[in-house]
C-alpha cells in the first residue's frame, strides 16, 4: 500500500517531532543530575567493596 505525499509528510513530521521531544527530554534529565565526584563518591565504594578482596597497589617485582 502506497502512502500519498501528504501522509508521507505527516509521518516524517511526526517522526522528527518525536525525535526532538525525546532528545529534549534526555537533555533535561541529564541536566538535572549533579556530576559524580570520583574521590568522594566512587573511591570509598571501591575501598569498601573491592580492595579487601582484590588488593590495593601491587608491588613491583624485583628485576635481577
């Protein structure tokens, strides 16, 4: 079934409008969040949950 030019134009305009709406919504959601700070928010979790099993800084092997 072929679409008429008017139907194609409506479909195209609807698609572009929906895309713009989704992009604006994604931008709005992204702007409302505060940035994550590694040293104050992420590193303490690594220290508590990961370092105990996986170790911290590895010692370098002595080269002979």
